[in-house]
């Protein structure tokens, strides 16, 4: 399958998780959407290497810097008081 379709699918699924909540999208959420888009796009940048540390880092970035903070922001979860 085409790499472009994988990129598009990953970006759309990441953004769907963030935007599917019924909250107002502000600058914080848009910043994390940008992180998801850049990381999802660069996830498939090395097509000749099926596994690399770069891809592991990008998957980590999508989930823990892109999606997770927004879900915690929407649910009003705070770890530090």
C-alpha cells in the first residue's frame, strides 16, 4: 500500500482522538494536534527501514506528547498540585 495512505490514516486517527471530545479547541489543543501531525508524518519517513529508533521515538511522541496530554486536559486530570 502507498506510504501516503499510511501517513494520512495515522494523522486522521490521531486527530480524531483529540477532536472527538465535545470541548472547545484552544491553542493548547492545536499545539498538540500539530505535534501529532508532524510526528505521524515523519513516522513513515524511512521507508527502507521497517524498524528503527527514529520510528519508535515518533510513535512515543504521537501518544505521549500528542494524544495523552489533550485527553488529560479534557478530563481535568492534574498530576502536580
